[in-house]
């Protein structure tokens, strides 16, 4: 599955450039490779064993520039990892585990009034560090995962102070054949935005979410009674948003409204809200997010209510860099969102890097994932990962 998705992702690059074959295009490319060793104290997320592992991860980054303010960035990497004692764990390949990630983002001026922004990514992972780093509410016994995301938006300027946006988001989760968590969501949306001052922008819009399940056959070890496929639920949302420029490089975004969920046992109306701060400079990145919304669940396909609190910070000095991140997550069924605790977990990660040259650095990273409730499951999904990385990445050609 991962090879197919990544091939489709790679095919987007020539398609986006086909409309301007005669235009000037400039490409900057940066190859890289990471050699690393680490330790995972809960390899199979069942609470029964830890092991050391080694990993090699080659990758490449591309920046593509062209006419019409075109900027496209492509970032792909593939890794192979080996446990110190693979014979003790039921990994699919026996001795080795792999992970592949590819992401593409672009912005281009389609006309004097229209701008396109696109971001898509796909990840397949069966090695411990990559799975733990995905920030999901992990499940007991989880050994592999595929995550695919797509976000696209066209901004059409109406006047100098207003614009109309229409876009499409999609996400897919898969955990292996006949897993009841295999599913995807498609979300077309539209909104009208108007700028009321130099710093303030308001918007009003609608969003449709269509939740699909892939389905599991009866008799599978994950779902003995099977699980349904096809369209499972729909969510219809009306949203009001506000964006305030705290500084030229930092924005505060508030967006919320009401959502009607249909197609399940009964129709449900629920509030939805998101608060975020994003700040970017050449040397510093800070992000903060609080959200209450619908997402596809990691246990069963279809919508679940997701509460999210995330905080991240990256700082880059001349010879030293640090990254800190943490998040608290809650998943629960739509019909039980306000009467039960659901599944609550958290993740925390930290890394520090010493840069010998512009191209060569040494990194140390630590990550922890754990449940905050459900004591029977919490002991199984409690995971700590340590890693030492030696990274070469070409700064510029």
C-alpha cells in the first residue's frame, strides 16, 4: 500500500509543472543520510519487552522555484531498522523493519486573482521510533501504520480586502489487512473571508466530512465479527473564524461552530473549536494548538471526537539546535463525548543537535508515549524511546 501511495504522491510533481512547460524553473536539492542507534522499552506495544535497534535513513529535499510565484518543496526519506534481538519479536520481515515518508507542498499564483496552496504527505512505518513519533493514541500490539494526508486550497480574491476560499482535505489510516481501524475521510469546504483592519481577518464557511471504512472480514483476529465498509457517517459544519496578526511573523487563529453528525446510530449535534498560534522566523518556530473536533479513529473506522492540546518549539543557533514538543490527546465515540472519559494519552519528545559544520551534526532524541487512563491498557502502550543520530545533510549546492 505504501509504495502505491508514494508513487501517486511523486506523480503530482510533473503534473503541477506541466502547465508551464516553457517557464523558467530553478531547482535546489539537498541529499541527506542519518545513521542512528537507539533503545525502545516496549517494542510491540504489549508491555512485554524492549530492545536496542539501529537504523539508516537516506533522504532528499527539493525546492523548486518558477514563474507565477511558484514554490514547491518536496521532502522524502526511506529508512531500514534492525532490532538487536529480532528473533524475540513478531515483526513482519523477521529481522528488519522499514519506514517511508514523503511530503510535498506548493504555492503558485494561478492568475491575478487566484492562488493555490497544497500540502500532501504519506508515511508507512513498522519500526519502533517512526511509529511512536506519529503522535497518535497508540494501540496495544500495534506494529505498523500508514498515514496519508492531503490539504488543498484555492484563494480567489474578490476585492483588495476580501476573498473566497474553496478547498479539499483528506486523511487515511491503515494498520494492516482486516483491521477495523482502516478508513479515510474526505472533507470539501468553502469560506468567505474579509479583512477588517491591518491585523484582523474574519471568515465564515461550511465544511462537509465523509467518513469511510475499508471493512474487515468476519473471523479476523482484529474484528471476529467483521466491520462495515463504505460510507459510515457524515458531518455537516458551519464555522466562524478570526485571524489576528500578533506580529509580522506570528498569527493567532480562532475558529469554531456547530457540527451535525448523521449516518450513525442517531443524529448528534456537537460544538467544534480550534485555537492556534503559529510563529515562524529563520531561527525560531513556535506552535500552540487546542482543538475539539472530529477525526478518523485509530481503533475503528468512522468519526470520533478528538480533543487535542499540542505545543512545539524549535530553536536553531549557529552550532546548536533544540526541539521540544508535547501533546495530550483524547478520543471517544461521538455519542459518548460528554458522558465518558474515552481514551486519553500523551506524547512528549525532545532533541538536541550539535552542528560540526553546515552539513554535519550529532543529535540526541528522547520520546515518550503513554496513556493517562484505562490502567489495563496503559501498561501495554507505555513507551520510551532513546536515540542517538549522526546526520549529514547538504546545506546547498
